């Protein structure tokens, strides 16, 4: 059977969101994962199928993807193998997207740009909430400035109950909590520990939270995208509700997020794998909801005057998606982009970060259809059932004339 999409890591938090969104939009999906735990509901869809896939076995992975005849591979697995899968898709001539990698791997992926372009395929690394939505908001904002000197970005989230629910990949969280963040400061790349961050913002729908520097890749791709307009400062931040941060710090301190194996009763056990599998099987408490703000603040000048543009993408727990919590703002953007590639809505071939190639208007419109609301300086710009921004503008002009 020929599939429209292959989703790798389909049984993870994001993989399940991506798969369900694709299936509910009528596409066929080959769900690829090391096991099928948690995929029972998705396997009930007529156009879904599961295949066991272990990314450590890249030759077998390549064979599975080739056999799928899919148009787009959506890689939602942990990023350890992103480069391997990026190269496999290049060899097979399959369009590829992922949720992002660390700096060194991102650089290696982006080096494949000319080869992807020559092959006539699209590769995009870093499409979720952040990196992802934030990158596309930056593309939307840039034309409003003559020069840009500072960009602050990140995410902030909260819940209605002081109960720990895994926010996203524990592997990623562990690295973000314990690794220095690379930021662009006064025209130079420097490393800062998370708690060195001193800024304090009032986040839309969240309120004030303690903010931390966060090791991401946006500083790298944002610099390349903005160096022609004089950017001097870029920093990526994160904010967690205190009860969640304390729980995560405890897991890290106890060594439960380590990837080095230990021997217990003659068996090799990886603590991170055990704790992730345990938490993945825990149901979301009844009545538990979350809210998240993906935010971006851009400072610069236009016509010689100081200018600030603030963007936010806000989402809460969606009806019918309660088990996904606010992670929908990571999985759904990946699904949206995969569908845009499938429909031929990305105008260039090559390997990119999102801000270089994804058209903001149709992307924001699709977010709106999923009740992920985008704000520009406090004004919602993707409401009205997900109409395109161009249509929204036309509607507003017509209302003014009437």
C-alpha cells in the first residue's frame, strides 16, 4: 500500500498528535515506532497501519520508508537519529520534516540543502511550537522593520491543577535543564546557565512566571535569517509552572532521566526509557487542563523610529484532545506543514529552518482552524474559523466601508 505520510515515533506524545491530525484530515498514515503501545485508537482509523521500526537499525528503517512510498516523512522521535533519517530521506527522494535537533546536528542537516534542492525535495528541521511557530511568526514580522537589534522568544505554560503531567520529551527537558544555553548577546555567541536569565514578562493567558534561558536552535537560525538587518541579541527562554519544574528537577536529580544503562537482576535497564514508558501509561487526571503561550518579541527600527512587535500563539486543552494537553501546539504545526508540503504549498526545494520558507498566512490560518490563536500586538489575526489573513484583511476593509 502507498501511504501519504510516514510518522516516525508515532507512539510518542507528538507522534500521536501528528498522526491523528493527519488521519482526521483524510490522509493515509504509516505509523512507525519501536512498539504499538498507545496506538490502539489510531489503528481504528481505516487509513492507518503500524510497522515496527527501530532507528538504531538505519538500513531496515530505509527499507521501511522506501516500501511505504510515502510523500512526506514526519520524524517525531527523539533527535538522536535525526541526521540519519534526514540522509535516508535524501537518498530515497522523500520530503522530510522533524521537530528539531541540537545545534551540531542542525548544522549538519542544513548542509544538505543543495542536495535536497538537486533532488527536488523539501526538508525542514524544527517545526513544532518552538522551534516552529516562533520561526514562522518571525518571518511574518521581519518585513515590518528596517533594522532589528533584539529578539526574545520562548514558551510559557500553566495548568489548572498542581499535578505533574509530562509536558514533552523527558530527554529534551533533561538537557534543557542541565545544559548551558547558547545565546547571541551584543553581537557575540555566549553560553549562559538557565537560571542566569533575569527577564520577567507577563505572558498572555499565563501571567508572570520565572523565566530561564533554554538551549535551543533558534539562536542559530534566527541569526542567519536576521543578520542582514543588523541583529545583535537573540535569546530563547522557557517558563514552567513551579510544581512541574520541581517534579522535573527531582527526576533529573535522582538520575531517572539518564540514558546510560544499568544492570538490575541481570538485565540492562535504561532509566530514561523506564520512566518515559511508565509516565506514558499514566492517564490524564479528570478535569486537568493546560494553557500555553508561544511568544516572540522583536525590537528594532522602522523609518528611523523605535519599534516593538509582540507575537503570541496561545492554546489551551482542546475538547476531544484532553490526553494531548497543550502539546497540540507542537504536534499540530508539524501535521500542518506536512500537509502543506503534500499539497505543494512550499515554494522551494532544499533543506531549511522554518523561517526561511514557510508562508505565514496559510500556516496561521490552519492554526486557527485548530483553535491555536495567533496574536500580533494583542490582536488576534487568525480567527473567524481559520480564514486566511488576506481574507481577514479584506473582510475588515469591507466592514469599515460599510
